C-alpha cells in the first residue's frame, strides 16, 4: 500500500493525549523546540493555527521523526481504527475532524470519522458491501461513494450529515459509478462519474440535490478535485492525446483552462491519484506538473506549482538534493497559501512537506 496514504494526522490543539493515541516521544513537550516564525506569514492563521518552520537543509538528508535535528516543532498523533487492515485518511476540516476509508480483513471498505478528541465512528451506507469516504467540510458533512456488491460495477455517491443521516445519489449520466472528491462549506459536492463508454465526466451536486454535469472544452477525461465556498471548482482533465491540463469552473458554469508555462501535464497525479489539483478560498491553485529536461525527451521531474489568483505561477521542488528524479506532489493548500504534500526523494522513499507562502519548505 502507498506510503502517501499511510499518513499521520498532526495537531496543535491538545488532542495528543486523547484516548489511547500514541504520540512520538520526539515531538512531546519535553523535546519540542521553539523555532522562529516564517517571514511573510500573516499575523494569525485560520483557527489560530500558526506554526514554526525552517527551510530545507541542502544535501542528502535522513529524515525521521526520531531524529531531533529534523524536529519541525510539530506534534504527531498516530491512530488506527479497530478492525482495519489498511487505513487511508483523506480529508480534515478546520475543527480537526478527519475522514477516510479503511479496509478490513475481508478486503471490504468502510468509511470512518475521527473527531479532534480521538473518538472514531464507522461510516457504512445501509446495504453497502463497501463504503469509501473521501471528503469532509467544516459542518461535518462527509461525502464519498458506496458499492452494493462485490462486482464494484456501479457505485453511487453519498452524503452523510453531522447527525448521521445518509443520502445516496447518482449523476444522471452515470453508468459505472459516481465518485465525489470534494465538498464545499455549503454542502455542494464535486467529483467525476463514468459513462457507458467508460469515460470520466465532471459533476457538481448542489445542496438542493440538483446535479450538473460538465467537461472542459476538448476533454476526454475530467477530474474535479476541489470546490470552494463560492462553488468555484478546480481540477484537471486530459485531452485526446492524454495530456493533462488544469481547469477552473465558476459557479455559473464558465470554464477556464491553464498550463504551467514551459511544463507538461499540469495537474498530473504521479503515484497515487489522477490529479493533485487543490485550491483555496482566495482562488490560488496548487498542484504538480511534469518539467521535461531539455534535450532529453524521456527525462524530467515532477515539480510543484502555485498558480496565483492573477494567473501567474510559482514552481518549486520540495527538496534540493541531487538524484535525477525528485518528484514533488502538492495535495492541499490553505487560505494563506501554505501548501502541503509529499515528495519522492529519488530513492523510492516518500516524505511529507509543508511550504509556506514565502517559499520556505519543511520536510517531515
């Protein structure tokens, strides 16, 4: 199973002692160090979550939570779900609630919801053989998909509200399945579905239950992956030549597309996903793309990008040591343009990273 999906939830809000959660000894209060705040950060981040950071050191690095010299000042909380063979946390909201999916010993999927205090509840759609939770909003509403049998040929989407009420839905053109990927603060859901020709299309489901299907011009496969409070949707699509491009869709249905200048396959998802596109409420978009090596048509690296609301770009690596293939995959961006994700170090090992808006990067 992928290392990127075996993620650790981190917290600064005191829930490291909740329940029977195991906390790294290095990140405990006895060994934490006070580090200077990054320059350029706003005075107060959302929910008062402000943290220290430091730039990545040059040269080959051994990165481990057990090495104090690489302690980034964070607290790590490891958790599991009873009966889980594999556990995949996918989404966290401002209150610290986490949702995702776990696979049991029979290889059936179940959704889960973990609150900031460590309490965990299962999410299973009635009648489902497998349930896959993928996203949560600040109201505590969870979305995902569920499958009624082990053929997995048709898996509808679902919504679970904070009271536990579940609503199932299908995109009108759905034949093989509806896959919600993101949910807005008001409960609007976006994702993709497979038609009878096994082609992916985008959809948005409003809180009233109405569903609109869409595709960027020239799209063969559409992968929406983020939706904001204003219902602007960000994602990626592939054209007839299977090249990736980024897109933004306004709440009114207007679609604009974009590519990183000088790069290829904007929004491509690397190892573990179809797309790495994420967006914040200010209209900034983060993701990865392929940067070819001049004169070497088969060579290149996956780099990260930040697309500003004005359409300009910043590109970056999450590391600066020398192997040929340092691959950087952003997976999320906050309102203050802090980007999180993971990188592969060229030796087949993944590390997490956090990049602040001023460009400082911390690996962990």
